[in-house]
C-alpha cells in the first residue's frame, strides 16, 4: 500500500467501522443510486451513445472510484462536463475511438497520481476552469434545443459546431412540436419546485417518473403519439456487457492523444475540485494522488465494458454527504443499486420522453454555468477577464481541447508578465538609507557609496522573463564605473537563463575592467550559482553576505 503513496480511504475507514455507520452509508447509497439514475441516462444519450452506457459507467466507475479513491465521500460516474468531448469523439472516430481515448486518459490519470502531480492540477487558474465550465454549459444547452422543441430537419444531419447548430435551428423552427415543448417546460418546472417540498428525493427523478406516466397515458388514451421517447430512438440492453479490448494501433493513439489529454485534465480537475468541496463540508482531507490513481483505474476498466469517461461528480457527492454518507461504502452501495436497476428495471426507461431528458439537461447546464461566478470574475483584473472570455469563447465556438490548450498558454504568458512587472531593478549611486535595510549591521547612519561604484538592487525572481531587464537598465546608464555591486537579497530564485544573463554581464564587465560584487545572496540562489560554476568567474572574495561588506570590498578595489 505504500507503493506510489497509494492509500485508499476505504482501508482506513473500515478500521473502526460500526453498524451505525453502515446504516448511514446504506441509506445514503440507496438515495444517491436513485439520484444518479436519470442523470446517467441523460448523460449517456446526450453524449451520443446508448442510454444504458451511462448507467454502466456509473456502476463500474462509481464502484472503482469508491473502492480505490482518496476521498471518503466522493461519488464517481459520468458528468455533464464530458458530454461535449464524448459527442465529438463518437461523431468523428466512432465508439471504438471513444474507448481508445478513454483508455489513454485513464493511463494519464494513473501516471499523474503515481508521480504525485495531484497538487499541480489545483494550480490551474480559476478563470480557465470557470471559462470552460460555463462554455460546456452553453454547449450542452445548445445540443438540447432540438429535443426541447421537437424540431425535425427533414433527414438533414445536425452540424457539430455551435454556430451551425443554431443556424439549423432557426432554419427549421417552423417544425416545432408544441406537445414536446410543453413536456420540456413541465419537466423543468417540476425540477425547479421540487426542493421546496422535498430535500431528499431529487427533482429530476420526480420529473422523469411523473412526466413519463403522464405521456404514457396521453399516448394510450388520448392518441397523442407525437412525443418521442427513448424507446423510439434506442434499443436498451438491460445487462452488463462482456469486456472487450479494442484493437490498438499507433495511428489511432496518435490521433486521439490530444483529446485523451483533455479528458484526463478535465477529469482530474473536476474530481479534485469535488473532493476539495467535500472536504470542506465533512472536515476531512482527501489524498489527491490516490484519488487520481482511482480515477485513472476507473477510466481504464470502464470503457472495456462499453462505458464512457467518468470522474468525481460534485452533485452526487453532495447528495451523498447530505443524506448521511460517511465512508466509501456508500459509493459502493450506490453502484450496487444502479446495477440492480439496470438488470431489473431498465426496460421501463424506454417510455421516458426525450423532451423530459432535455429538461433535465437544461437544469444541469444551468447549474454548471455558474453565471454568478462568471459575472463576478468580469470585475477582476483585465488579464483574468481576458483568460476567462477567451477560454469561454473557444469552448463554445471551437472545442474544449483547443480552449484548454490556448487558455493555459495565455494564462502562463500573463503570469510571466505579472512576475516581470513585480521584479524591479533599481540603481543607487549616492547613499543607501539604512532605515529601509535588513541586511546591514550599521543602523546609525546612511551608507555612502564611494566614487566609481554603482549599486544595483534586484527585487523579485531572476528568471528568463526578466533576465534582459538588467542589460537594459545598464544600457540606459551608459557609464563605466570601476565596481558594480549587485544586491540580490530580495531575489527568491534564479533560473538557468538568469544565470546565463548574469554570467554574460560579468564577462562583459571584465572586458571593460569593471569588477562585479554580489551582495546578500540567499541560500537557494547561492546554491544554484555555485553549481553552475559562476563563482569561479567572479571570485569567491566578491561574494559578500551584506551591503556593508560589499561596500568595504568595493573601497578596497577602488583605492
């Protein structure tokens, strides 16, 4: 269990397990299983696969994530965030391509956990997360318009892109089915008002049961048969399929690798965010690396049975907590409940109206949009707003893979720009005010800088983004003192480009017969300079612990 620092929460949770805890987990697991049912069906259909594949994912992935995961209460399964990605893969590469992409993503997630990169995922800028989450929400809503209004396209295939979809919708809006629209509106209304009457039973489940029964009797006794159901479009297999390993070849892996990275990154972000939110509620601390290994294992095994990508689902995780879930046993029970539903009740799903599922997904997209957070972020600094809007627009207009790649690049560039702006280089040629100093041992009076000596103060990281600032500052002065003192007391780190720049500066200074002295170098920077061989160039006698010693050394050289 110590290998790769892999510590499933189930192991520690079972050490002091009691009957009372089991009863709490049992009730929570049953409720979460019922809550997960309509969402799993809706996510499966919206992703372009058969409805039972959403449930298969919730069963297998939910079981593995609870069994192996690093969170006590995390519930895993299909989520709305993956709908757009999965649909695109299925349309372009088919379900075989989806299996390959999910397998690769699973391996990547395991590697992230093995190499202890769980903490790194948390440093992805918040505007990027909000941008593509809101973008996904808009895209999910867009995909449901046809089912909400019952539009028909005369055999034409609905375009895959956002703009193409809306142009097609407007072109065929005259084919609207008002019965379908009414079913969607009623479904949304039921979901919205349910929390006012029931906190335990989810509105999506109540809406699906009530609306399905009403539509069934309308068709049976009213002759209204213009409301499409799941059974009109899909053949439901109420069984767990056998595991099938897809044919793997280098061409397929090469084509699907970028998409697999997107699945892995999105899965890691969503699962760790969900686990973090859960920690805040239950007062626990999840193991992010163990959680990533579990997520990876789930995404390696689940597609072999025809499942789709899975991750931690924050809505189901919170439902688990709110209904008394204490340990991963609740998540395992939730998977068992879904398995029983698949085996014995799944044929009933054929009567569920497509418009009702569209209503469920409208609420999912609304909750995912986080429009209040999006609106609040628009008041943040311009750089954050730029990243937010670019990520959002790219997610909606193009796809999530492009959005994440470009969003991360822009965020990195803006981060470097901010660091460059915070790193300052100042020149002192007369005297140093000791009231502002921390590394001086003579606090009584100001230090006078001798003639032919210049003091350069660097404040901030000395890395590739600011390495040329020093050269620019000296070029503006254009003079040739006998000694240059470089104060580095406020330099927290230096990279290889900074070392190279400093080395070039010293070499040019030596050609101009100028001695360079370093003052107040911190241990980390000192170690980096020493390893690079820089001190052999400058001479150890010119490395001074503080400005007092540096000025004394400068006086010796000048005199």
